[in-house]
C-alpha cells in the first residue's frame, strides 16, 4: 500500500523546515511527501528544490498555485487529485510530529474510517525559541520542556504528552467523550474515501473548512477515530491575518447545513458539479 504525506504551507520556510525535521525522524516514513503550497514565493520554492539533497532518503513533490489569498481547500484538492498513493496523511506545515505519529496513523488505517487528533500549542515566545536541535533531541515532546515553555495548561494537554503506557493512552482515546471532529493539522484517510465526498469545499476559506469536510465524511459513512492521546504534535504560534469574521460566520452556517441535511458531496470540490451518476 503506497502512502503519501501531504503538508500544506504558505510563505513560512522556517516553520516548514522544523516540520520536516520532525518528519525525517519518523519510525515509519511515507513513500512520498507532497508539499501543498498555497501560493508561496520564490524563497519557499528554493527551499523545496533543495530538499532532495537535504533528505536523500525521502521523495518529495511540490504542488503549487498562484497566490489568490487563503485557498487551502483548493491546494489540498489539487494535491489529493494528483496523488498516486492509496493512503494519505495530512499535516499543516507549522507543526512538529512525535516520532511515532505516522506509524500510529498507519496502524489504524482502515477503509471507511478517518483518524484525527489534536494539538499541543506553543506560545509566541516558545515558537521564537524553537530550534532544530529541540526536535532532534526529543525535547519538544518532553513533558518538562513543554511545562517550562508554558504549553501544558490543563489536564487534557498533559495527557497528550503520553505520560502513561501505550495501552492506557489508547484506552483514553477510546473512552474520552470528545466529538470526532476532523482537525486539519492532524489526520489521515484512504484517498478513495476522500474522493467519495469530492474532497474539500473550495468556497470555504479560513475557519471551519476541516470540520465541514469531516462532517461530510461521516455523512458518507466514513467513521471518525480520534487519536487525542496517542499521536501528539506540537503547533507553532503564528498570526492569522487572513481570518475574516464574516467568512467564519458563513462557514458556521454551512457546517450546520451539512450536519442537518446529511449531505456528503460538495459541488465545489475536486469535481465541479453534481456527483456523477
């Protein structure tokens, strides 16, 4: 079974570099890595062009379109449509993943199911102080380091650092009563299941695009599996100048409509128009 890791990015070479350092440390590596680039400039392209020399044991491809504002759904659809892999992992390019992150998602790979987790968030100061060595040493997932850097703010966050043996962490995943809402920075699924719902709705910009997509997957019979406590990742802080309150309000209404109608197909996805008969 061929696998591909799809990483979204936009004009943030430093964050992407830190993300890829964590990817290179994985106990299970993907067959290919797709950088889904939402219109970054030449600095990002130069960085990606050099990845083959930096990581000779990894295979990269770069999917790009012109910058037209926040168009994450459109670049994700482009990456999904062009992928040759059967099973896809998805990350945002501003996270660092635990060394067993991809293996955990792969071990739970099952047609008719998506897996998704959540984030451990760093503040601006910890983000500025993040170094490659913090990742390669394993400190970024060390509870003491996270505590010292103000990232553990509640019991739930502490549990995400995997303080207990795997069997207990897995049990917590199963019994914790959290909504199986898809987190766009941390999920995986079979490509065929993504195509069932026509990928992401390209009319959605920032705010709720992953939640809307996850609901349509569930409406199509693709069940969610939450990895809240067994597939940790650490998220770098960054500004969100593209956040538009009016769009967020519109997206909430769309999410409500998808949930109540039971609709799974979007006519503004990979295929433009109604579902083929």
